[in-house]
């Protein structure tokens, strides 16, 4: 491979995806055991922590302000650096408020990075290749996570490394990758100048609805499914890590294939398949009493995440190309409206009825299923939905000019 081939936008995005995956794998693998065993969290505190973690996601629209003074690609790399620093120092603050602080710092980098990587992917990659490229990014994340989970499994099972050491090593991977990407890659040219406004267009309403519901669904998995494994079924760090290992080993091979499948099936069929399966998974979560079966549900739940590529590729097909950066930032805010509320509210509900949390998740998945049925077979500007109101391309719901 030539130097020119190696220094391509797709490779840059895959490297940042992998580095993010490595750092977040450490944070996730240790989260529930660190919270329960070291910081003595209950469902209430874990709910508060996860709500705080999502606040930077709620404020993701502010990326538009920052893009006024720094190029999008540079901000992507800086966000990865901040994320790595947040992960690396987590283990050195083993108190309730220390855990809250490091989580928020990590989350700022996390959500800016995810916003910008989505935006740059949609700008630099063709509509035909976008699902495949996003699948490859998920595969890169899974590969990096798999390697990290393998190290965590061995070190916790046989070497007894402390949490602080593991967090520091995981964050260092993300920091190192950010420094490499800053120095090794050129600035890539984006053909379409992006809108420097916070903007909501009426004709994107179905995309906004799907994004909001996806944020609610994600919290059930991120916060409560893993917490159930530790609190209800007594999974230790090595067992949780083994579960993550299997998840990511499967994703390495399936994520690119799911991307190809979405290109072949279309977004409507792919999302209908995802949400139909999730309704059943969440109902099963509510009543599962066997640790092995619970682990199997967790793996199935995780696999469905790759189908969320369909929401992003649906937007790419209906959107004005100049709206990619602005809408990516706004969509992350929409995604996190529910994400900020659900962990706290459901964390309190968890104290009296864990099953009710998962049944509520089944209702959310059902609403997503209904919404996905409204996606046309061939979405494009002017053909955004099968039913419901239609709006002209320049019909704006909210627009805040900042430049």
C-alpha cells in the first residue's frame, strides 16, 4: 500500500474509530465492577453517573460554535485526545464525585468525537459506500475492543492488575492514536461548505424521531443490561469482559456485512428487522432468571446496534449535503434528550421493579418499529417519508445563525 493510499480519509476515520473503541472498551468493561466494588454505587448512583455522562451529548450542538475557530478534522482528533485523558485518569479518583468528574471529561471527548466522525463520514464518503464504510468503522472498533478485552480478561483473571492501571493503559491507547492522527494525516478537502448554523429542517422530522428513540433504546442497554449482569447474576470483571469479547469478536465479521446488507435491503427493511428483534429482547430481559440466558440476550442486543447504520445512511440520502455537520451535532443532542433523563428516572424505578425498566424499553423499541415503517424504499430529497407531512427543502423549523 502506498503512502497516499494509507493517508486516506477512510483510514483516518477507521483509526480514530479503533482508538475510541479501545479506550471505551476499558471504561465499559470496568464500569459496573468499579462502581459496585470500589465506589459502592447502587442503582440510584449509577443512574446519576450515566445521566451526567450523557449531558455532553445533549450539548453536542455546541460543536458548531467550536468549528468556527478550528477545522472539523482537527477537532475530531482533539476530541479523541480529551476522551483518552478522561479514561486514563478514572482509576485515580475512586470516589463518587471523582467518578462523576472523570466520566464527564471522558464524555465531552466521546460525544464530540462521535458527532464529528459521523459528520466527516457523510461528507467524505459517497452515498453508495457510506453503509459499508460505517460498517468497517464498527469492525475496527470491535477489533480494537476485542484486543483490549482480551488483555483485561488475562490481567484481571491471572495478574490482578488494579483498576487505576487498567484505566491508564486504556486511555493511553486513545491518546497515542490521537497524536499519530494529528501528525501523520493531511487536511482532507470537503467539497461542500458546511452550514455554520444550528438548524432544524421540517422535512427531516422522521430522522429526528428515529434518532430520539434510538437514544432512549441505547440507554436501556448501556446502563441497565450490564448493571443487571453484575447486580442480579453476580458477573465479575473477567466474566463481563468475556461477554464483551464475544460481542466484539462477532462484530468484527458481522458489522461490514450488515453494512452491505443495509445497502442491499435498504434502510426501511433493515430497521424494521432491528426493532422487531429488540421488542422481543427487552421483553425477555424483564423476565430472565438464568445467568447464561441473560448473557445470550446481551449478545443479541449488542448485535442489533450495527443496524443503526441505517438511520445515518437514511439521513445522508434525504439531506442537503451542506447540512451534514450542523445536523450531526443537532442529532446527537436530540439523541441525548432521553439519554439524560432515562438513567436517573429508571435508576429510581430499578430500586423497586427492574422488570419495568426493560418493559419500558420494549415499548420504546415498538415505537421505533412503527417509525421505521414510514421510511420509503428509496428515500431522497422530496421523498423522505411514506406518510405524514411533506415540506419543501428550505422549510426550516428552527435556525440560529451564529456566523
